[in-house]
C-alpha cells in the first residue's frame, strides 16, 4: 500500500510538470487542449491584419466609449483612407448614391457643356473644349480639373461621374468649380466657378486632310466604330493620291481596347498588339490580319494620349510599323474594375496593366516617341503636326 501511494503521488506530480511543458507533451504525442479564452484573443488566419485591428478598436469603443458613430460615414472615411494607402490612384469606394451615378450609361453624344472629359490619377479634367460652346465662352481651358459639381466637393470626381452629372436636358444649367493647375502634378492652382448651359455639341471623331501626298488622320477617341472610320479615311485619302499617312492620337483618352487592336490591325500584318497582366495570368491580343495599308506611317502623340490609345501607339512603335513623334504619353496603361459590395456601394480598383509588344510597362511610364517634338511656345501654327507631315512625306 505504501508503494502504491508513493507511485500515485509521483504520477500526479509528473502530470503537472508535463502539462506545463507543451513541447515535451507534443513529443510524447499528447495534444494539450486549447484554452478557449486565449483562442478568442487571437485573430483568425483568414482575417487580415487591418480587419483584426479595426475589430479590436470597434469592440473597445462599443464596450467603453460614451460617444457613438455613424456606420455609413465611418465606413466611407475608413475605406477612403485605406484606398489612399494602396498606391492605386484609381482606387475608389462608391457609396450607394455615387455608385448609381457611376453606372449610369453615358453616351458618346449628349446634351453637355462643350467639354470632352478625361481622367488622370482618378480626377476628371477638360481634355478638349469645343469652340463656341458654353464652356469655351466661360473661359474653361484644356487641363482644367473638376473640383466640384453643383457645389458638391465631397469627392474626387471621376470622368465617368462628371460626364453623367452634366448629361442634362438642353437648356438646363450646371455649376462646375475648376482648378487651373499651377504645378506640374496639378495639386495646386487657382479655383474658379462657372455656370454652364447644356446643349447639343458634336465634333467628328475622325477628321482628315491631304497635304502634298500625305494623308492626315486625326482620331479623337477609340469608340465602337473607330476602326471603320479610320479604314474609310485611309481608302478615301489613298484614292485622292496619299502615299503615306499621319495618325494623330494627341489628346486621345483611349476607349475600347478591342478597337485599339482593330485599328492597329489596319496597319500591322501579324503579331502581338498588347500584353495584359493580371494577378492570375498574362494574356496577349493579336492583330486580326485585316490590313488596310502598307504605306509609310507616322504617329503623333502627346501627354494627353492615354489608355488604349497608348496601347495603339506602343504597338505601332514596337513593331517598327510607324515612326512615333511628339512627346511622351500620359502613362495610363491600366484597367479598372468596379464590383458591388455586400453592404452597399461598390469598390473600383486596378485589376490589369498593359505592356507593349516588346514588354515595356505603360502604366505610370507612358510611351516615348522615336522623335521628340515639343509644342513651340507662341507659335501660330501646329509645329508638331507640320513636322509629322514632313516626316511622313520623306518616308515615301
């Protein structure tokens, strides 16, 4: 009996020693039970660090703070701050009202204010101001950035939201506050407010000119019929004696990527037009083989050439199909997607980036010309256009 008592005491003591030594228990094949309280203190591996920290703060406030907060306003403030730290200039959280405005379908021709809007770093700006328009009469210039519409400056206005906001019945007015940038990054400048009257303003997407055997084609944007319009222009100019061409993509904000491929296919017989990089894969777009001309080509670009227009310019440059002249393009070589959120609104973020056929990244870099030609200050003529036409003529 004495031996049994001593043995029982030793085993009891050993149990305490082993339970305090997790490593030893694991080696012995004994798995310690998890402490429910300690498990609840740690974040689930599926929960991100940011979500875990926000959850901790929210619980602390709900259990001890005397103040309250509005869930919708807090969500917007938190997500706006979160997205600004992603280095994605185009990332945006849209609440329900903004999302409804964002997804409203904008048409190419609309009762507007006489401004062709584009977007850079998530902000809308005047890419082109139509002659004799309400905006032109009010002194709006190319490069002016939209700050507020009808007094609403609670957000950075994207191009899509701006276009939808000024789609109103002819004769109605819209108040737009602008920033005229005084710095290269557009962060500073002078604000001014205009009251603009909506009306039907139309400008052709493609314009042509024949100069000394050179066919000049200006393409404003890549719309659903851009390839058809450019092909018709090539046929018309060729029938009138054009032996070489200038394709002017200055101030072209892009548009449909498929149409950039189709327009490139009018000049390139075979090969890759663009590489599209996403998180999951890399894909390429090839020319269609439906070529329209082999004649010498000069492409004209500038700092407002953006998006799929940059893809088109890069493809014609990298395949040695054209001589690129002008200045480096904007560097908007990315694709944004907008997805609805379960709690309302939607999230827009960059999901893909473009690379040229030679593998050069376009986003935040731009497409550099073979020959740099800057705008001559104070010149009455378009020296970039003149140089491009003369270069095209010399290639025959």
